[in-house]
């Protein structure tokens, strides 16, 4: 039989294989896939700028490291303060409107870094940027709530996170090339690139369906601030989210100062984490769309994080080979905890929020992670590097206790929201 006789079947087989492969890493066509494409563009610029931000400020703008740190702290404080109000704005205007305008504003605000001179103007620009960024973040999560059915929201968040990991890694890789060249012109070009990604993201948001704004309701506008169970969840989730800084900040210092492991283990662990999140996050999110199931996922993730802390602690003072093996084992336990805790966090964030106020609730939810990022570097480094094994044990116990509290918190939220009503999920938590 001629070669051409096999061609149609072979082409169909290749096309089917390609579609199957695509479906593993992308959500179904529709708003979820559009959100994924938007995330891909947005986070590529973020990945590039995360690696270059400090370099640009200190080498191109001649800020001292101390003044740069003050600027970043001020911007973080502004983002934290406006997170709930911008979420409420997403509810009232409609999240697509806010997402489009916040990203379009971030373009020129980022480009303004090309023109600023001195500490004061720099602080002013990054603080205004923080307001626009907070608005865009609240709007993106409100878009997920508005466009995606409740049973699919956590899965879509998982797709978005896996996409973010790939895209941020690409952006960081581009930053590495620019750092190797070490050119002020290229650093300025990176600012232009980052500004362009914001503008493109804003324009791509036009492809999303509109989500109807929520009308004003009687009573206080920011109802989330009176929702004590949800605020408690935000605080506890913020404490759990501190694990995100373990691999980026704490473990490198631990490897350098407290173990005999080779330095390249740091890069190997970060690469392992990125690949594992991309491959496993969507699978780990299955079945976590209801608050009680999400709380169980958060609890199991916290236990994995606690185990990772104990394994990391055991690597101190060991031979290079033993330390390396223990660090790798700890990294695997950590990433399993990370993907389960993240899935549980999303399930509770969406599931415990009323549908008419998802914007302000998601904005408030983001405050937990912001607080975790502010506390984690100093606190966790002090525990691990200054106190060694004892510090890791304290971290392990802390993660386990916070995780154990999540199912109890969900029960409290259910009782407060609808007293006396029987839960629709099985009683075992």
C-alpha cells in the first residue's frame, strides 16, 4: 500500500493526539481558556519584572537598597489597604470594566518609571501602580466567579496557576539574559516590554464576556468586614501561605549556611517545584469546589508542609549526599502540600463568599497572602537560620495547627451563614 494511503489516518491520529495533549494543560474553550491566555501574557511580564525590579531601581535610578525596600514596603501597604475597596468596585462596575481599565492604566504607570528621578517620585509611581494592580487582581478573581460555574472555579484557578508558573519562568529566563548583558538600555527596554504586556492584557480582556454589575444593596457596603468567619479564614490562610517563601527565601539561606549540600541544589529544587506545579496542580484541585472538601484539602496540604519542614530540618549538618537527598525529599513533600493547600484555599475563598459580593470577598482574600508575604521573609528566616532544627519544628507545628483549624472554621462559617440548617455535605471532616 502506498505511503499516501496511510496519510489521512496518520494526520487524524496526530491531530487527536495534539488535542488530547492541549486539553491536559488548557481548560475547555470559552471564557476559561481566554482567561488562561490573558494570564499567560500578564504573568510573563511579571516574571521578567520580578527579577529586574530591584536591579533597575538601584542601578538605573540610583536608589539605595534601603530606599528601594521602603518603596516596596509602601507599595505593599497601599495594595493591602485598597484590596477590599477595589474588590467592591469590581462588584459595582462589573469586573470586566475594572479589569480593562486597571490594566490599561498599568501600562503608562509602568512606562513612567522611564522618566522618574529621585526617591519621592519613585515612591509615588509605585504606590499608584499598587492601586491599579490591586484593582486588576480583584477584578480577575471576580471575573472567574462571574464567568465560571461554582463547580468549575477551583479547576480554572488551578489552570491559571499552572499557566502562571510556566509564563513567570519564561519571563524570569528572559530577565536572566538581560542580567547577563547588564545594559541600562536593555533594562529600560524591559520596562517598555512590561508596560506593553499590561496594555495587551487590557485589550485581550475585551474578548471576555461582560459580567453584570451588582446593584447597591441596603446596609453596609463592605459586608466582608463584618463577616468574622471569613476574616478569620483570610488570616489563617495568610499564615499558611507563608510556605510560598520557604523555597524562594528561607531554603537558599538554609542550604548555604546550615548544610553541606551543593549550591546548585537551590536551583534544582526551584525547578522541581515549578515543573510539579505545572503537571499536578489541576489534578490536585479536583473535588475541592465545596468549602468542607476544600478545608480537608487545606488540612492535608498543611500536614505535607509540616512534614517538609521536618525533612528540611534533618538535612542540617549531614554529608553532602545525604543533605541533598533530604532536601529533595523535603521539596517533594513541600510541593504536594503547596498544590493541595492552594486548591483548598481557592475552594474556601469562593465557596464561603456570597455570589453578589465575590469581588470584595476575593479582594479581601488576597490580603491574607499579602500579609503572609510581608511576615514570612523575616519570621521564617529567623526561625530556620537562627534557631536551626528547633525553628523548623516550630514551623511544622504551626502549619499543622493552622491546617487543623480550617475544617472547624468552615463549620463556624456555615453556622453563622445559616443557623440550624443541616450541611449538605457529609458530616465527617
